[in-house]
C-alpha cells in the first residue's frame, strides 16, 4: 500500500526541520562576537572582538548604549 500523501509531506518537512536544527547547533558552537560596519554603496566589514578595530568598536558601542540609557 503506498504511503498517504500527507505523510510524505510530513516526512519532508521533518527532514528540513532536522537539518535547520543541526545548522543552528553548529552555528552556535562556532559563533564569536564581532562588530560589523556598513558603508555607503552596500559594502560591509566584519571586525573580530579580539582585533584592535573590533575592540575599539565594542568600547564605542558600549558608551553609546550607556548614553542611550540615560
């Protein structure tokens, strides 16, 4: 007897959900803090937190958050 159509769809969706969950687990394990700057024209640069520019950006962002909270 062939499987019911809704079961095929359910199996496919379950497979996609499993893949998405695995992707998120891998991403969480390798995620590191960084600062991203956006420039005119759509260009963007990422700076790691342990780089000089990244450290300065994190300090500046922290100060902005303090000022905004007042």
